[in-house]
């Protein structure tokens, strides 16, 4: 009876180890956070002007998923790919409705997927640089448009 192990417990030295999930790289986390913050200002202006929240605020809330899942790299990258796959066609098909503001965020999420130098090496640097370029140009345009058109 001394050899029996309680249910759910392992005997000492049986070789079973728990696998700890690897966290997303800081580059990936920062790119995903930038993808979340980039459309916030235009969305606020659209909400103030009376556009339905389902069209503008719901995608921003969905963009919060990758930063929340940053503790597990596999879940983080899966959420980035899924959200990018959803946002790309939606933002292109909704160009006239203002959904175009999510196109840079979708591209940045795709870049965040590959921006891990531990896994991809040199392509990670290229993905991070591309994400920075994608963030800066539309970011400046959208923030300047918000400041120009804003009733505040």
C-alpha cells in the first residue's frame, strides 16, 4: 500500500514535469498593444458623431484579446492570426463605412505574429520594423484628422 499514489498526484522521481507556457516576446506585446491603441482616437470621434457602437467599438474590444493572452505565446499568436483574418476582409469591405481604420491594426497583428526573435531570427526584426512603419504613418494621419475634425 505504500506504493500507491493519491489520484492527481505523481510519485517522486517518475519523470513527469509540467510544461510552463512560454510568454510572448516584448516586441510582440508592444506591437499588439499599438494595434489596439491605433484606432482608439478615430473610434471615439465616430462614436461622438453617432455611428453605431457595433461597427466601431466592438472591433476595438476584440483587439484587446492578444495583449490579454500575452502569457502564452501559442495563444497570443493564434489570437493575432484569427483577429487579423477577421479584420482584414471586414476593413477592406467596409471602406465607405469607416472600417478602414482597422486595416493598419490587422496588418500589425500579422507582424506581431512573426516579431519573435527567439523563434524567427532576422525576419522578426523585419516584421517589427514593418509594424512600426505601418503604425507610424496611419497613426499620424488619423491623429491629425482627429485633431482637425474634433469638436473638442
